[in-house]
C-alpha cells in the first residue's frame, strides 16, 4: 500500500511525498528492492546523487541482478559527467537485460560526449530499433547527424518525432534549421 502511494505521488510530481511513502514501504519490508530503486530514482531526480547511490548500492546488495539499479547508478555517474564510469555500470545493466532502450540511449549519449561519434550512433540506433517512438533517442541522434552535416539522416529522425508528436516545438525548430542548412549547402554546391 505504501509503495503504491509512493508511485501515485511520484506520477503527480510530488517527489517529497513519494519519497516518504517509499521509505515507509522499505521500513515495512526491508527486502523490498523496488522501494529502494524508487527512492534512488527520486533522489536522482532531486539531484541528491550521494543519497541515490547509497540506496541503489543497497538495492544491488539485495538483488545483484537488478539491471535497473545498474542503470540508475550509471545515470548518477553521467550526472557527474563521469562518462567512463557510467558506461561500465550501463554495460552491467545491458548484460543483465539487453533490451533496455533508455540504457542504450544513455550509452549512446555518453559515447557522443566522449567524442566517439560512430559508437554513439550505433547505440542510439539500437535504442530506436527497440523503441521506434523514443523521442529523446531520436533527438539525440538527430543532433549528432546535424553536427556532422548528415542532413538527410537528421531530417529522417526529426520527421519521425513529428509522426509521434506533430506539434513538438523543438522538433519543428530543428527541422526548420536542418532545412536552412540543406538550402545553404545546395547553394554552395551550385556556386
């Protein structure tokens, strides 16, 4: 009951109340890994990385096969911009559960931040294959393609976002920007 109340408060964005109920759930059932994961996740959202990590490592002690704990620990490292450490943890998550679109997306972004463009694209494409409507993964890959002046690929992903959310303001803005770049490149080739 307490855990479900925590989920309800989390869905409404009231993380403080959610944390209170998740703590109560864990106190009532000290082997409840889900409560620790939820507590860790809420603390990540609030930016309390140390508290989040402490809770998530405790979750791994209870369940060493928790892909979600590894995923969230990797996310904490990414928030610190410790990309290599994040990748090690995300690789553990993927080893346990290979079909995790969000983990693959974050791995792609980490590789991008480390300057490893081709690996970034590989992971982002894998994420999109698992979840074609994954808007954040499509934004990430379109940004990489835009930076690399791979206009057609960037457009393809931006249009896919608009297929899911036709009025997405960021996708509309980026698509307009990509079209301007394409027009400029065409004029340069003609000159």
